[in-house]
């Protein structure tokens, strides 16, 4: 079976250019956590469930006709257990330290080229549309997004982006901030205040996901999911579908491409039902809005047109009388509903986490910092992680340290 290569970008400030693999570039690793042997030694034999055989298979398939110069990472069972457990960056970083900034990772019938060099990452990302495409992301998400612009490529992406972008004008944003963003944020604050009074912990990822679903529901469809106060089957369906896309990206074999198996395997049945729930919801909202627009014979007036009663993106798109199929419109709106809601919720969650970890300290005694900077007791010191990560001096220092 031929090996299909994909590129995975693993951002890292450790090096500024590709560096050949060096035998001195090693770190001491902890012993395997899996059982079967005393003293933490690796077992002499390899189980068929270990990824070692995938590494051997990949090396065998590419040997003789591979002139890429890309080393192949030696994947162990513990590494993949970390990977499947969600801590993807841990094994990727370990292999980066072992193999260098660019290496190949076997993953069943396909393999990935992992990139951890800023210059290489820039080259790949700038090459999108000419040298590279979305590839695996589109492949494992098509069951959910259809032909929506979240995964569309080439001419289709260009056409649909040009159709949607005019709805996101300055006046629309002003109306949304006043009518939607602020009010949804206030509802979330009210919800959190109750937890604060009771002294209870809060799952902020869940709360932010609920709030962003409400925001996007109102912005897209002028529909309030009210997920902050009521259980929403849509939000459960969204996470089921997104989890399925994630699992497909790590499946050894793409069995989900076989219709028969999708009808009998519980995981695929659950994913299909989730997609039906999301699509039915979006289609119903489109139908209701279209009936209103047609009844009022509404058309766009001016570049920054907003319907005062319903300033949603859907209303704008329907009033623009753009020639688009109902399925394409559904997939475009579904892309914004699912991808926009989930990613925004994640950003807010990490933002709050990092704000709670602000690196500010107050000196309790007089101190002298490296570089002979004198600090008086009581002085507040803020550590700018952003600046440190982008300091040319630090990057140069780390580049030297990493390869010596």
C-alpha cells in the first residue's frame, strides 16, 4: 500500500532554519510506563499493537526511493498512548528533540511530515493554494461541513468567501456588539456570579461554548439557542461531530469511507445522527428566514445594509438574492456555526486560563537581576512571555543550545 504524506505544523521557537539530524542531539527519556518487565527496561519483543511495526513499515516502504533526507521518528507504544490521550504536543516534542525540526511520523497507511521550524512552517503556509492544500482536514471533516467554505478549496472557496464577506461590514459589527455580544456576556456573568456566591468551581470551557453558541446563533440566524440556561441538543451534536473528525484523523484505516460499515458501527451511527441534528436545525432556520424575506420582497439597499428587525448574516445573504443552492448555503452557515463557535470558545477558555496565570511578582526583599538590574523590595515585576518568545537574542541562544 502506498504511503501518503501529509504535513503537520508544530510551532516552535527553538530553531530558525532546518538542521540536519545530529547524533549528539539527544535527551534522556523516562522509562516506559507500560508494564511487562522489571527495572523499567523496554521489552525485548514488540507486541503487534505497538507502533514500532508502523515505523518499520514506513521505513521499508520509503527505503530505496526516498531522497527527501527526512528522518523517520521511532514511535513507541507509550508515545502513541500520549498522542491518543490528547497530549499531542508531548510525543511530537520528544521526537523533535530526537530527530530535529523536520521528521516523518508513521501513522498506519499514511505518514506525516512534522515541521517544527519557523522558516519551514512559513514556507508551507504561504504555499497554500499553490503548493499545498487542506488535505486531511477536509478529508476527515467533509461528512460534517459538506462543501462549506471551512474546508472548500480553490475556486469554490473564492466564490463562497466573496459571497459571505460583504455581510460582515462595519455597521453589522456595531449592531452585533450592542445587541448580541454584550447581552450574551452579561448573561454569562450572571450565571458565573451564582457559582461565585456558592464558592463552586466552574467548567469555563463548557460555559464559553454555550455563550459562543448563543452569540453565533443570534449573529447568523437571529435565533437564540439559549444554551446558557437550557440544555441544547445542538451543542451536544456539535461536539460529537467534532470528536468524530478528530478520531478520523488518527484512525489507522479510513473504514468510515465504506457506507456499509458506517451503518453498523455505533461510533459512526452516533456521528451521523449528530450531523443530521445540526443540518436539520440549520435547514429549518434557513427555510423560516427565506419565507419572511420572500414575503417582504426584501432586497439589499447599500453596501452596509442591515435589517433592523433581523440583522443576521442569513437575512443579509437571502436579501442579496445570491444565486446559490440551499445545500451550499446550509453548508456555509454550518461552517460558521460549528467551526466559529468551537474555536471561539476554545480561545476564550485559554485566554481566561492565561489571565489567571499572569506572570506578575512583587519583590519582598531587595534583589539583583541577571544583568545587574537592581530591584527594590515592593517593586512589581511583570514577565512578558510574549516578548520573550519573540526576542531575537533568546531565539539565537536557544538555537545554539539545541544543536550543541
